[in-house]
């Protein structure tokens, strides 16, 4: 089977697209929380159960409090089952919270669509050059996007005319099919629709098998945090825990991230998931390239050269 190219939010950010949840939270598209009614202005998380705040105010407080705002993590925090709770939600409160979640999803779609249609991208950034190298290589038959943006629209802006056949894992803004929510975990009753897999737009994919059979795997802009890592844990664990692999059978695995801090975060996230980093390096041609590091020009050059030499033209 063909090589694998996977893109996450860091890919769009490298292009200059403001697609972080925190960007959305600062925009005019962000849905304002409802009036507090009986909740006092000085209320804090510790004063009452988080459920009593309402989802809109719980999200609003997290948005204003945190430097790196992760909307899906806050949805998980709010809706996850708690063994000890002092607050029993009414059916009306649950409905209001689910309605707010749906409003959030629609407003996020509007915001990302605006960014996609009106924001100019950087044609000379590493994300653009990597995309060109992948497309020209011709052997990346399996391309997956965790982003909501249209990859073909991006390709046209950087001068690529080929139509890219790829899979949106979380839907896309063009047909308003974006998937927002939490992965498989037990939620409080009434919040089952917040599971990503509950979305009417959720589709089957063959990411795991594609990773297993690929010779070249390129991942751009994923942090491998709790939400992302469920797609990759089995793959990386089987490499690090498996029998020794001969040199000719080793896969090339290249991860692009922003800087050394994000590189260390990726390694830490993998290690926390039970992956032996030393074994991963030993069992594959594994590397992490930082896009903001000028000292990695040689690694970039070697990467581009390998994709060029191994392209379909060379066969």
C-alpha cells in the first residue's frame, strides 16, 4: 500500500491560518454565554459543582483562565461522569447545555470557513514545501487530515493543480460536517451526543492499517495529546515492543512540529502512553523536525531528497 501523510492543526498554523480554539474564542463568532441568572459574579469552580455553572459558563471561564485553551478537553471535563457530585441537573439544564454545544460547533464551522476563504497563506513556509514534496512524490496514497480546512483549497493557493484525494477524520467546513466533541469515554447521562462517534458525519477509516503497511509516514502538526493519541497508540507500541526489525524493513517516520518545546511534549506524551522512545528510534527511521529551528536544515534537505529519489518517477 502507499505512503501515509497525516496533518493536524500545526500544519494550518504553519501556513499562517489562525485555527486554534483560542483564535476562535477571541473572534466575533464566539457564542456569548447566557446571563448568569442566580449565579453570583464572584462564583469560582470550587464554590459549586461545575455542573451548576452551565456548559456555556464553564467553557467561558476556562477560555478566560487558560493560556492554551483546549475546547474539546473542557467539554470532556464538564461532561465526564463524576462519582461524587452535589448537583443533579434537570432535563432542561441538560438540553440547554447540549443546545449550546451544537451552537459552538456551528459557530466554529463559520469561523474556520471564514479563515479558509479570506486568510492568505504562506507559500514559502515548511508546511507548503512539505505538501508539495508529498504530492510530487506520487506515492502517498493515504492522506488523512485532522483539520477542518480544505486541503485542495490550500494546494491551489501554493500552486499545486493536482487534485488531492484525502480523508477528513473530523469532517470539514465546506459541507458543514465538522465533528467536535470527545472520544470514547463514559459521559454523564444526556450528553451522549457529545461523543465524536455519535456525530452523523463520523465515518470509518483505515488509518491504522495504512500506518502498518507504509514505508514512509509523514505527520505534520499533531501534538499526540490524549485526544490525538488514540489513533496512534497501538501502532507506536507495537513498533517499540515488537521483535527486532531488519534495516531494510524499517519504516521512515517523520514528525514535523514547531519547536523544541513541542518536540519534548510529543516525546513525553508518547512515553506517557507506554511507548519506549529508545526502542522506537531503534526499530524505525524515526525523527522529529522542528520547523522553527534553522539548525535542522540538513534533516529537511535529506527528507526532501529521499521523497524525490523514492518518487513514482524513479520506479
